[in-house]
């Protein structure tokens, strides 16, 4: 059930005040939080948990299990969601310059959601707040950030699926097809052109496996784990918008 207007405005004001304070006063705890969202720290976390791919797969299997067991009215908490999503930035980094645009956008939006988790708590709450204030699609809104993070997750899922479709599929073909389906419809001509040019700089299959510290066999296993685990999470996010009569073509 959506919160009343008083609660929504309270969330909005509290979040705005916190954002303002952070611009003026950078505390030690905020520094740690921001640093934990950076690519290097995400990579270190992933390596400590195994390989980057296994860390991502495990994190999304945990999220998927929560979503599946939560029932119709389940409300996913922002913090564990952001913790899992932060690991995916490592995968964007391994793809090189072609996906730098996606990495920068993805990381910044995960960071914003992570900072908002202390105020809003759950994915449902940020959508309820933006619906009440008619800011769902406004630049910089948390609902818009969540939508873009969801596209990042789906982009990696589609890329992995293409990559595993055949041993002959190059990373360029896998990435180009995934981008054309998941992100291109929502990007400007300039962005699409830049991405197309950058595809030629993608690593080879062998180079990608080396960067991920995987063999062909282990990479297939971990990629399939992520493909299977991310789908329920992506579907869950889509249903949050659909249940509020928000179309998904943006």
C-alpha cells in the first residue's frame, strides 16, 4: 500500500536535507560508503569472495531466493540490492572502453540508490515517493536511477546469454546484440554511435576470460548462474513499475 502524502513528503524532505548536508560536510562514514562503491573496491570485494563472476552470481542468487520466497507483497530492501549491484560494475570494467559510458552511469546510479537506502529502506518506497510527487521519470530521480540500474543488469545478462550461445560468438557480436536489444532504444544517436565505434576495442573471448580469472568451463558455469539468478530480480523490478501503471519503454 502506498504511504500517505505526509509520509512521502517527509521522506522527500529528509532525503533532500541529507543530500544537502553531504555536499557541505563529508564525514568519515560517507567517505567509506562512497569508496566502497568505486570500481577498485568492488573488484577487491569480488576477488576476496572468489572470482568477480562467482561473487556476482552468488550475490544475485541470494537476491533471487529472497524475491522468490517473499510472495506477492514482498518488499526488497535497497541495501542488499545495492550491495549486489555494486559488484556488477567490475564486469563493465572488464569490457573496456566500449562500455565505459555504461560503467560510469551504472556506478553513479547505484551509489545514489545506496545513499538513499538509509532514508527509503526499500525499492517500493522510492517508487511510491516519486509517484506521489510525479517525478518517476525526472532526471536524477531515484525511480529513474533504479530503471537504469535494471537495464545495466539486463545488459550483462543478455551479453552473457549471447556469449554462451556458441563457441564461435565473438565478444563484439555478443555485446553488440545485447546493447542493441537492451539499451540502444533508449539512447541518443550520439551515444549509440560512440558505443558502436567502441565495440571494435572489446577484448577477445580469451582476454575477457583472463581478466575475469576464469577458464572457459568455469566462466560458463558462473555466467549461467548469473543469467538464472538475475532474471527473477529483473522481473521483480519491472513488476514494481507495472503495478503502478508505469510503462517500461523508457
